[in-house]
């Protein structure tokens, strides 16, 4: 009997230590699960699809049939084998994968557009490195058959104009089924895909082909928008498309002097806003911009490239939205655009992803609390309750 009691007393500290260790493991696991998994649900769950005119009075079935739900993101910049450190790649790709998969599950879009710079090193990657980048992209941005994904070429995918070759363009087109001047029509809505890198205007082979396709598509769209009783011999043999005014999707923004007029928490930093943009590098040239506006008379333009948000009005009536980068490597507060679109109207809403600084703050606070708990457990740090109790005892003794 005495031996049994003695053994229980000896085992008590060990049981306490194991119990404390189990509590620490649960605490650390909870912090990791929240910061690396649950936080994406908590944040994206707050995002709601915007309403378009008449959409608020439609039933869910009518809305699903007539309104196209589109997610627009840009500049994922998947790191390659040359500049991408393995730890940086692991962290950034996990963040983007969790954000994308969570958004698909919660929001269930009809279509997703990626506005260029899908890869960071596509402009110089070898065939083997390109294949590895594509494999990782397909894993991160996997989607069901009910959601369509459309990617547009950016300068990091095929190179700036002086680096662009037919081989790089064809390589991107083969993977993403992308061609400049391609028309995508969904639910009566026309989307025009533009290879803005090929809008140099110097007559290069890729540029000539791209511009010719855009001109031909412009002719089709313009003929389709004419009234049925309007007689035009040039349109008599043209295939008719939905009469909806098109939406332009491209990587480079149309020409603007700078980001000085851009506002919002995800616009360019104050020290960068007044830096003049370089034509054909930061934005399209004035000439190329005027061509696109003249050819298509779009009702909306969506672009990326600058990694910051901006809203511009062209010709006083045509809005252009620059979509910020989707990667935490480029921004502390990445986001994507949610668009509810009909053939005659659209409404856009921004959905922010978790701020990396806030995630870092949670980790720091959890780490500090963990240290305090460990020190208190090993009695290197006196808990405040016992410290106060000792002071009271001494006071009474005096």
C-alpha cells in the first residue's frame, strides 16, 4: 500500500509535464491551423458578389442564368528555379493556393481571369523549368469543370517586346489556349483578350499577326452592334456576335502619365505615385491605347502589371480597373476582383485577402505567450497571481 502511494507521488510531476506538453502542442497546432488554413475562410467569407441592375429582384435561378460571376486576379508571379528560393516559393505558393481554393469553394464563380505574369521567369525559363512551373500552377489553380480559367500573357510569361519570340508565345498559347485577339463569349457577354506585349507598333511578326486579329475581331463586333435595319455591305457576310459591348482584358494598362490620381488602400505607395510611367514598359503607348479604344469602344477595361490598384476613366466614359497583384511577395494586402456581369451592365467588388502583417503579428503574439507559459511552468517566471499573493503575505507579516 505504501509502495503504491509512493509510486503515484513520483509519477505526478511526470504526468503534469506530459499534460503541459500536450497543452503546448494543442496551442501551437491551433495557431498554425488558424494562420495557415482557417484565416482564408474567415476573410473571404466576408466577400459578397455585387448586385447588378435588376439582380436584386431576381430569383437565385434567374440570377444564375443571366448574371456571369467572374473572378479577376493578376500577377501571380510563380517563382522559377533561377530567382526563386525554395522557402519563398513554398510560402508564397501555399498562400496563393489556399486563397484560390478557398475562394472557389466559398464563391463558386463561373469563370476566373488571370491578367498576365502568371509566371515570374517564363521569359527565360528552359523547357524543363517551364514544365515544372506549369505543373505547379495546375496544382495551385486546379478547378472543377463548372469553373473556367482563362489566363492572358504578360511580359514575365513571354518576355518584354525585345525578348518576345514566337517560341515563347506559342509555348504560352499551347498551355493556356490563349491568342491575342481571341473572343470569349459567355452568357451573351463579349470578352476580348489582348496580348499587350505585342502592341509595340513596330511591325514585328508577332505584332503584325496580333494586330490583324484584333482588327478583324473589331470589325465583327462593330457589325454585330449595328441595328438590324441598318444596311452595310461590309457587314453582309460577317458572322454575327452578341451585340453586347466588349470588355477588354490585357496585362499592360492603357496609357496614363502615372498613378498620381489613384486612390485606395491598395493603390501605389505615396513615394511611387508621382513617378512618370514609361510607355511600352509600364503602360501601353498612347498610339496603341487609342487604337484599342477606337477599334472596340469597350465598356470596361481590366489590366494588371503595376501590382497596385487604380481606376481611370478614358475619354471621360470608359473605366479601366488595374487589378493589384495576387501574390504576398508583391503586396502586404493582395486582393482580387469579383464581377457580376450581364450583357448590358456590370458591378465590381474587391475582395481582400489576409494581410501578411496581421498574420505575422498573430505569430509573434502567440510566440511571446508560449515563452511566458514555458517560463512560468519551469518556475523561472513567477505568475502574476502568485507574485501578488506573496506581496500580500509579506505585508500581513509586517
